[in-house]
């Protein structure tokens, strides 16, 4: 996990610097802008989590069923825009390849890291937009008070699973996941 962090740091910083991600921390963020971002995130997470499902048995130690975020995004979209339908939401077609357990863990690394980082965003959005977990902030609430523990559990399980697998493949996959998300956020 330490090597993944070091090797993906430039992509992580690029995504954090993306205009849409920076807007989340803006003092003039509107509900409409926030809802639009959640729609984009749903369009990325939904198909990627479907791809990752093929590796659930191999990554069972990280509890992938409990780490899926698509339902959280849909809950937020329904709270913010009750007429939001999943069929009307665009889906990303340019996703990272998930062709092995190392690749799956590289993707999960990005998604779980985003959940950890979402705690800072959550505090800001709660104050800025007056949202709560039931009123549009479920995705950024993450695992709540257990988010740090969930991150540590993920890291330990991923390190164990990676024994005998290619670090280079996990790094390639994590980089590709960061890049795919950044490209997706640029679309429209």
C-alpha cells in the first residue's frame, strides 16, 4: 500500500486539483453544482463497481460488497433531485481494465482512498450546503466514524492479498483509475 501511495501521488494530486473537485470546497458551491458532480461520480462508480464484482471472491477479505458506493450516490441523488433516474444518468465507457486481482485492488485503492479523503469534503459540505447523511451527503459521509478503521482494514487485507501478485499491476490499475476518473470529469 505504501508503494501504491508513492507511485500514484501525481495522479492523486491532479485529481484533487481538478476544477470540479476543487469546487466542492468552494464557499459558493450550489446544490445544482453538487448534484451535477454526484451524477458524474455515479456514472463512473456504477460501471466500475460492476467490473470489480468479478473479483469479489478473490478480494473477499476486503469485504467488497460492503464497500460499494453506488447505492450511496443514488441515495444522495434521490434526496437532492427526486426525479433522478439511473437510466438517465450517463455512464463512463472508458474504464480501467480489471483483469486480475492486483488490478482490482488497484481500483479499490483509489475508491477507498476517496472515501477516506471524503471526510474533509463532508465537513465542508455539511456546513456549506446544510446537508446530512440522509439529505444528500451519504456518499461523502462514507463509513462515518468507522472510516479510518475501514481504511486500515482495507490496507491490511490488500497487503495480504497482494502476496504473490504483481505490485506493478496494482500500480498500473490505480493510475489508470485516477486517469479515467479525471477524464470522465472533463467530459460533457
